[in-house]
């Protein structure tokens, strides 16, 4: 998966909505977290990705960092399929819930994760996590979204 790092960076950059990390960060991510990340391919090339990690303090939680799909591939359910497949793969290794952060104005991500929760038979809820005042730039607040068997649906 290390060879996919450059492509992940390109997809993130081209999304025009993700916080883009350095190209090095994506290569390193692919090296260090291949078991908790996934790519989607079409015609032999990477067209989407989900990056995640198991929380050190809660290894039963899969924390999703970023989800992105090439603009010309959107609307085909690729992101949802990657989330479900990745969670199922990690569930076999002891993961019982998924978490992510989403800014209040990102309705598309909220819908994506609600859909994945429904497919996986998990509850879906949110709580405040990071206030905008914690960020040194004009970043919006980030709410924590939890997909778990014991979560109450929103």
C-alpha cells in the first residue's frame, strides 16, 4: 500500500474540501496503517481511499481520519463500500465501533457515515469534540460521530 501514498495525497488535494496533509504524511500513513486503511481501484488505478487507525487507548475503536473519492467516481457508493469493507475487516480483529470527526456544515459526510452505520447494523450518534477556538486558523469545530452497537440513533 506504500506505493499508493502519492495517489492518496493527489486525491485529497483535488477534493478541495479535505485538510491536505504533506505528501510524506500519506506515504507514511500507507506504511504504518495499511490494516486500518483501504483504497478503491478502477481500471488499475486508485480512485478513492479511507484512512484510519485503531485508537491507542481504545483498540476496539476504528478512528476514521479521511475519506475521499475522485470527483468523476462520486455518486457510485464507493466511499460507503470502502467504509463497510474496512470496518468488517477490522471487526475480525476485535474492532467493535467506528468513530470520525465531522464539521457541522458537512452534511455529505454525516449522510455517508449514517448510511454506513445502517448497513453495518450500528447506532449512530454525535457529540461535541473540538471547538473552533482550539484551531489556530479559521477551522470549524469538529464533532465526534460514533457508530457502535450501543449508540442511540440520531
